[in-house]
């Protein structure tokens, strides 16, 4: 995933990011099936999708921690 795409993703809400992760997981499953059946020649495509999922999951956890931090500041 390119830096420009990551900056756009960081602007998304947690709900949108979770939907995107769900879609990417389905794509990984489809790629796995295509690779095992011999339809897909690009074996690295599955790994690239998995890395994208990991990056988005990291952004989700950062946003969640940021929200929790804001709530704690509001309590004080």
C-alpha cells in the first residue's frame, strides 16, 4: 500500500476501516483458492493483501487507543 493510500485510510472512520479489512480478508481467501488451483500466477499478491490488512488493523488500534485517551482526559 502506498503512502498516499495510507494517509487517505487514516482519515476514515473505524467502522469503514473494519469493513475494508473484511473485504480484504475475503480477497485473500479468494486468492488462496486461485493460487492452490493454479489460476493465479502471482503468488505474492496474497502476501501483499495480508500486509495491507495488517497496516489497516494497526491504524484501527491506534484510533481506538486515541479515543480511549480522549475519554480519560475528559474524566479528569
